[in-house]
């Protein structure tokens, strides 16, 4: 029984090692890949949030801009083929980001 547990643990470590090897062979840093996974989850939440709320308070705008910037940084480090499915959400958040930046810039100018 103990040998079965050891074999299962060995298989799990081998699979994790293989996954890390594949990530590195693709030319991606493991830390960047983990940041991308977290940013992908944030992308979904931010997309839903921006769809529900048309107008944001200044505090909400600042939070939105910070979250969007972290998403952009993580996604920029990954090859585009890896996140093709999320492209529509990414573009929507990017457009909303640009709108907020432009509005905040024009408010500061006046």
C-alpha cells in the first residue's frame, strides 16, 4: 500500500516537472505564466464588472485602471496564440481603459 502512494507521488512530481519543462521550452518564464493565469481570472471579473457598470466613480476608475494595467502587463509577456480566445474581452477592457484615461486627462486639463 505504501509503494502505491510513493508511485502516485512520483507520478505527480513527474507531471508537474513535465509541465514546467514544456512552459520553459515554449520560452515562457514560469513566474510570468503564473501571473498570466491570475490575470486571466482577473480579466473575466473585470470584463463582467465593466459590462454591468457603465459609469464609474473616480475611485472605481482608479481601481479599474490599476487592474487593467496588471492584466496588460501579464498578457503582453505571453504569446498571442496562448490567449486568442480571450481577445474580445481584452479588447473591450482596453477600449474602456482608453476611455477612462482620456476622460480623466480631459478633466484634469480643465
